[in-house]
C-alpha cells in the first residue's frame, strides 16, 4: 500500500478525534485515573497514540505522540503508552484496522478478571457486529507478553478480553473502535444482570440461521455461527 504525506490540518484533526475518544472513555467510566490507551494509524503508516501516564479526562492534543514506521517518535517531552507494542501488533496483523482502543470498563473487566469469555449466542446485535468475545491468556501489562497473548486471537476478533486486565477493541476508524468498546461493556452489564435473573436464554440454531440470512441480505455481512 502506497504511503502519502499527511497535511498539518489532517494531522491536527486526527489528534482532536483521538482526544474526543479519550474524553468519551472517561465520561463513560471505561477508564480510571491514567488507565487505558488509544491509537490511530494514519495513511503515511505513522501511528498517533496517547502518551503514558495521563488521565484521559484531561488529555489534550499536545499529549498525543506520533510514532513513525521506523519506531522513532515525536513526543514533545511525552513518552508513548507502554502498551504501544499491542497496538502495533494489531496494525501489523490486521491491514483493515486503523484504530485501537484499550480500556478497563467495569463489567467487561470483571469478566476478564474471572477469565470468562462473552461467547453465548444471546444478542443479535453482538452476534452480527462482534461475534464471540474471547479471553486472552494472562500477560504482564506493559510487556511483550501482551501482544503475544492476543496474537492468535486478533485475526478473527475485533474485541478481546485481556485476562485480569481489561479490554481491547479495534476498528476501521476511531469511532468504530470506540463503539465496539461501548458495545462490549453494555453486553457484559446485561449478561451480569441476566445472571441474577436466572440466566439469559441463547438463540436457537433456527434463530441463528435466520439472523445470518438477514445480516447477509441487509448488510452484506456474514455471521460466523
């Protein structure tokens, strides 16, 4: 894929959108204190990522670090998130992915803490958009163990629970990746409440087949059953 030069106004627009997503994560309670990191891959193959140890509620465009394809970065005194290797792996494995969000939403992270995947065929919207949400093996945060733990999962999943850690989602743009994070947390919360009410009922094979047909006919998207 050919690279192209990024204009200054385009770069600033990407930074503003990244900051907007960080603020959304904080407002929704998906991150606490300095938790989480967000990145976007630009057409010139560089990556913009949140700086390390920053509260996402007050992050500014000046707190965004630009990392070139050769690994060098323009930080203005800031260091990139220590979870950059995880983001970088996702971009290397998935050419369709242009944005990555890592956060610690309460209910989804509770599932990650007990290492319980969100893989029941219950919600049509989740089946169509995310499919099954697996749990990666435990990895020490901020080490190469993290990208290695998701390497075999990220090819077929846009959302992954990180054991005893949090959640990572990816998408074609920043809002797509963010929306998937929001959907994961919403689903985990409903699953939690459903369990208290006796447990959610899974869709039948016939219902799943019908859903797959509707998804492909209306949205051109195949559902993995």
